[in-house]
């Protein structure tokens, strides 16, 4: 999924 | 990616490096709560279930691997290493952290983004991370004095989530559909739990004195 998708954070 | 989140990730990485330095350089884990380390290993293992299924970026994948590997390495080292394990404050590190695991899991079953395996474990890892520092803070309270590296470790670990709060505020204002209230609320609780530690850390830094936590 692209950046800004749901769980794109650590 | 924004500067707040990058600063948060780097601060988190620094806290892990300081912890590894403390254990490696002093060959001692005194003042470190094994229970908090075990909880963090569980946080990373349950949060990054999508490590091999969802590729977001090289940076994202590498950082996930670093967090999982370092947390497991610290737990193994504190349990197995014949020199390090002797310095573990076993009789001070008595927080019943299984309750934290149970409470976080029950809450994750009740409050999650979607009732799916991955989302429930993601919410579980978010709630557990907010509480994972408690055994460490209780151990420092009991042991009274905080050695420099341990103090810096806890300080950076607390500071990283504060940067993430700035990141969520930034993303709220710059991305129209950004809504991550589970992580935001939990991140706020997590940062507030460090409040008194930050206060005593600041006092000790201002007076250039050794950090003392009131018994």
C-alpha cells in the first residue's frame, strides 16, 4: 500500500 | 513521512542504541526491567505482523527488523548471558506485567479499527506499548538511583512518542482523511506516564546532579 496508507507508521 | 515522525523514529532508535550500549559497555543490566523489555518485544512482534505482506518502503522494513531484532536480543541477553543476567534486579522487577498483556488484549478485542486478526493485534500492540514502560518506571522508583545510561534510555524512549504526537497533529492538518485516534489517545497516555520521570530527569539535569527518584 502507498505511503499514507493505514499502518504506514512504525 | 514528516520531520516529526522521522525525529520520533530516530529518537526511538537512539534509545535502543543507548540501551544496547549500557548492557554491552557495562556488561550489566542493573536498573533495566526485563519485563519492560519482554513487553516491548511483544509489542513489535504483534505490530509488525504485516512485515512480509505489506511493503511500504525500505526504510519502514529495515526499521521494523531493527526494532524486532534489538528487542529480542536484549531479552535473550538479559535471560541467557551468564555475566549480564547476574546483574538483573530480579527482586525489584516484580511488576505483574501479565495483567498489562491481558488488559491490552481485552481492550483490543473491544476497541479496534476492524475486527480482523491483524487489526486486533495492531490495537493490542498500541495499547501494550502505552503500558510497557510501567515495570521499568516502578523498578527505577524502587532502586532509587538511576544510572546515566538507564536514565537516557528511558528519556529517549519517552521522547519518541512525544514526537509522534506532533506527527499526528501535523498529519491531521495536512491529510484530509487522516484519523488515527487509537494511536493518538494511546500515545498521549504513554507520554503522560513519563511525565514525572521527565520532571525528575529535568531537575537532575538542571542541578547537574545524579538523578534521584523519590522512594
